[in-house]
C-alpha cells in the first residue's frame, strides 16, 4: 500500500514538473517561478485531489469530499500564483461554505440507503406451474467515470452484467442479441444518464427501475418526477426457462424499456 502511494506521488510529481516546464517553454510562466516549491505544491495538491476524486468516482477507494477539497484548494492557489486572484494558504478558512455544499450533495447522492441486491426470489409452492430452475453466474463489475456504452451489434451475447457509470448513456438492443437459456441478471447504475432498452416480445423479463430526478417508461407504464420507482414483470416471467432480470438505478436522467 505504501509502495502504491509512493508511485502515485512520484507520478503526480513528474506530471507536475512536466507541466510547469512546458508552460515555461511556452513563456506562460517564468522558469524561476516553476522551480519554486511555493509554486509547485499547489500543482501537487491539485493532482492528488483529482486522483482521489477519480478513485471515488470509479469506486476504487479515494474520497470525493477530500479529493474535491484538495482540487479546489490547489486550483485557487494556482490562480493566485498566476496573479489571477489573491488567495494564500492561510485563506483556507474562507472555504467554509463548502461544508454546506458537501452536506447537500451527501443528502442528494446518499438518498435512500436501502441495499438492493437484485435477488428475485420466487416461491414455487405458491405456483405449481413454476418448474423453471436457474444456475446464475456472478456478473463482472464494470466501472466508468464518464462515457457511453452501446450493446446492439448483431448476435451479441447477453451475459450477466454489473455496470456503473458516473456520467453517460446506455443503449441495449436485445432484439439483435443471442440470449442464452436461464436467468440473466443485468445491473445498470450511475449518477447522470439515459438508459434505453429494446426487448423482443418472446423474451420474458422483470425490471426494477429507480431514479431520483427524471422519468421511467417501461412497456407503456410511466413514472416521472422525484424519487420515482417502477417494478414491472411479464406474466410468464416466473415460468420462463429464458428470461432477463433488470435492475436500473440512476440519480438523474431517464429510463426507457420497450417490449417489441
């Protein structure tokens, strides 16, 4: 762990030195300025803050609160060094309004802390016609900070998925896909984005969709506004030998699932 931190610190230092030397060669700053520790450490703070922020977005450690604070502090100190504004390290207490911003974001992003494990249990005793049994593979997690993904190539293979995206859209066209027998769970989560899915009429499915701000449309059923949830399943979902189990959760955006 210590070695990893040293590698990150070394990488940030090298990038910072490279940026300062590049700016010096472009006559944006003077070489004397770039060699001063007083002008280097704001870049280090900015780099460390961005690294922690990105790690938090990708859910691989880090801290979005501390990361964003260091990023803002480093940026303000850099602007001071370039004589754009006046801001010294001793002025850090002037950033106290950030506390309200962090609390607001924590409430907005934290929201409902209910744990959703996407396990759809079905009691076979309640329906003697249910004879379907499934062996389910664990989906491989996929994390992106910013970006969009499309699944609509001809004969693309549907597998269990666990997708997370900070900002971006998802498009699924299951009418072009090869859907294997059994129950295929697909998790799609993120902060901001649109999700569009097209499912063939002969494939039963269940969807549990939730969104904090936006709208949900599943097979002509709608929910819009704030903190909306919609659960829908086809009539033959429980007895099907081939089906899709979908869980979609976004903070802001839209969710649309068509059964065609």
